[in-house]
C-alpha cells in the first residue's frame, strides 16, 4: 500500500518497499512513480529498499495552491522526505528531469547521497524543453484533451498508460500544465562545479534511441561532469519501461560497488 506523508506546503505519495540499502527512485516529466514498477521489483528481490515517490505536483502528490513544483523545490521536499523516513544516506536513481532534483540534492547535500544513477537525464540547461512546449502553452480550458494526445505521442503500451493514468481528465491535464510551466533549466545551469566537488560516485545510463535527450550532446558531457561511466541500453527515452531488466542489473552492480 502507498504511504502518504505531509511535507512543507505539500503532501507526497510514495511506495516504500523492501529492506537493506535505501534507493530513492525519481521519475521525470510527464511521468509518475509507476515508471519504476518493474525496476523497483527487481531491486527489492535482490535485497534493496526502494523509496519511490510521486514528485510533488505529479501523480497523486499535491502542492498547496500557489506553491511552485519546480525541481529546486522538489530537491528540498525530497530531503524532507528522507528525514521523515529516518534515512540519513541513500542511493538516488533518477530519470529525465527527476535527475535535476537529484543533481540539486547532490550539489546542496552531498553527505546524504551515497551514489547517483542518472537515466536519460538533464545536463546543465539541456532539459529538452522544446519537447514539452506544447504542454506549457496548452489552453487550460482544453485540459481534458491533453491525456489522449500525450498517450498517443508516448506510446500505447500497458506500462506507459499505467504510468500516465493519473493525468486523465481535466484535473490531470491541469496538473500537467502546471508542472510543465514550473520547469526551469536555469536551476541546474551553474551547478557543475559543486557536483564535481561532491565526489559522489555516479553512473549514467542512456537509451540508444532516446529522441529527446541526445547521447552525444547530453549523456556524454553529463558523464564527464560526474566522472561517471556511461552505458547505453536497448531502449528509447523511457528506459525503465523499455528495458527494466537491463536497468535493474546496472543499478544492482553499481550499488554493490559502494
């Protein structure tokens, strides 16, 4: 059963399963915690504790009216979440713009991060914002039409629809528009020096066929910044859904080295 916790100006829903080394798993846009269903099951099976939240303002996690749900705010809420769960240090596994929140956590609180795995994530101000511009400018009066368009654009697999189901209807569409509008690539544009200074061990995983965040212009520079190996996986942008076994195996191997 999911857990609901009250945070500062927000309420967060998460799955907290397993025991052993804690692994905080962060989705990006326009995902929910369901992105990680298959990967989390593999990690739990191999003796890890998985902490998998819906980011605030995504899925079934909510922010108070007027509160921004940008990635800097997410990083603060996530540290608050770890405090509430009594977790002093964690491995973070983050996808897409969820990796912005992860990088901000490493930058501000490196002592809390045992290791970082980035999957198809962001680098400096490269957030693939052009891919979501249509959502940022979507008319709120037509919010109920957003989910069908998004589902067609991202694919009709059962796993993809399960991940996106929280955004059906008018309320879900408005939620996505708000989340998209609050994304701000400037928040990670200048943190490279602090990321390097943190010396947190890292791994970068990328779908060979990612059509949103390019391997050469995003993945390789990010791996260089983090002093991390880069592994290419057989999938597109949503690698935790496209190739969960490969993602799970890579994360397990990485955690074993820490």
